[in-house]
């Protein structure tokens, strides 16, 4: 069944998705203070799964989660463990705003990886935008510890790389599998895999964290549902830039929960990364508007 496009509603859904995901990340940062990284990764997947299953059963039915391409689902689950695990590890020491700024390099990495993995063409202008975005990441990482690149910052960069590869697999899975199956199996594989690896260092869950865990899971599920609706109702090139509004939310959470604000390096790096990302999206829109026989050139 086709969905009527509605740009205004798509924007609202995307803004809501970003807000929910920022709240989920704040919850993960709080849990990382009490539990090992892999245990928090498991909780991220397991806590969202019940809410997502309710959405699936209410919207598309149980048959929608039957996977077609098992291998790609498994790969996405493994990449999810790497992505969330590295991100949670970094959140132990980095402010949310700093982690988000580095993570914003992910759309640039998606564009770069689309060349070898999907055979897409990226012109010189877009390669320059990707390079400038990576310079922005280096600006954020530069202060580090005693002027050196910080290990937590590199972990966020690894998380962004895992996300970028997973995003490329999504473009392959959408040809055969439903959005519902991708969300459910992503969360399930991540929860089981991270749970097994976390078992040797497992810490008993504390009742005082029950509301936090449930809230994190609900925020993650609502974010995923809102994200799905946004991409159903609007064009990706229009709503993707709204991901950058997450920086506003996490600056607020940093100030409210941890009494921190981004340093000057984070502000400068964020400006560079966001500008390069927006230019990349602009070039993508230009390319789609061109005739098939036209190519990107300086």
C-alpha cells in the first residue's frame, strides 16, 4: 500500500525521532556509570524490543518480520553491537555533545562507502566535502588528552564507521525485506550477541534503574517508529539534514544532567562537519535532478 507524501509531517516525525534518540543516548550514558559496556549494549536492544514488537503487530502483522536475507540481517546485528558498544564506551568519559559531533561524520562515510560497496559514483565536489568533514572530526579530536587524539573519540569514529556500513546494508535489504523485519532482527541479534559476550562480567540489575532502562527502551522504539514514518512521508535528501538537530538536544542533556557545555574545539568541529554534511546532501539532490547522461564535475 502506497503512502501519500507529506513533507510537513515528515519533518515533524524526523524532529521527533531525533529527540527520542537523543533521550535514549542520554539514558545509555547514565547506565554506563553502573554497568559494563556490553551489558548496556544488550539492554539497549532488549529494552526496545517489546515496544517495537507491539508496533509491528499493530501495524504490519507478524508475517512482516520474516527475514529473506539472513546473512545481511546477521551482519547488521553484529555491526549494531560494534556501533552501540563503541558509542557506550566513549560515553563513559565524553560529553554527549562531543560524541554526537564526531558521530555526525557517519553520513560522509556512507557516501564514501557507497562507491566500493554499491558501485555508486561520487564526484570530485562530494569527495572534497567528505574530506572537509573528516578535517572537522580531527578538530574535535585534536585537544584529546595532552593534545593527543583521545581513545574515546576514536571509539566514536569506529561506531560511526559501523553505522555507515550498516546503512549501506539497509539499501540492499530494502529490496527484499520489510522495515519491520530489519528493526526487529537488528535489535534481537544485538541483544542476544551482546548479552552472551557480557555474561562473564554481568552485574545484577538494580531496581532503581528499572524506570531508566524502560524509558531508554521506549525512547529507542519511539525513535525508530518516528524515523520509519519520516522516511515514508518525505524524501531522504530533505529530512536527513534534520539529524543535525540532535546536537541541540544533547547540549541540553549535557547541561541539565551533567552540567557540561561543549568546548571551543567541539563547536568548531561541529560547524565544519555539519556544513560539509549539508553540502553533501545538496550535491546529492543536484545529482538526482540531472539527466542520467550527465556526470558530476568540478
